[in-house]
């Protein structure tokens, strides 16, 4: 498992309306903004994987 300090950092530019929506969703779900973004990315990747849209490595 990756320890927080070992997790790679990635600067990300996103439209303001997306940022605001993520902040709102994070607050509603009781999560940090970072956790909300990661959860949504993981969910999206899992859905793509189940559809066969991600190449197996």
C-alpha cells in the first residue's frame, strides 16, 4: 500500500465549474477534495475496465 508521503503528486488544471462541483460533492460525502477526486477516477477506471476499454498490462 502507498503511504501518503510516497504517493506521486500530479498538478491538475481543471475548469472552475468542475472544481466547485468536486468541492461540493466532497463536502456532501464527508471526504477531502483529494479523496473525492481519487474515488471518482478509480470508479471511472473500474467502469472502463469492466467494459473492456482498458488494455490489460
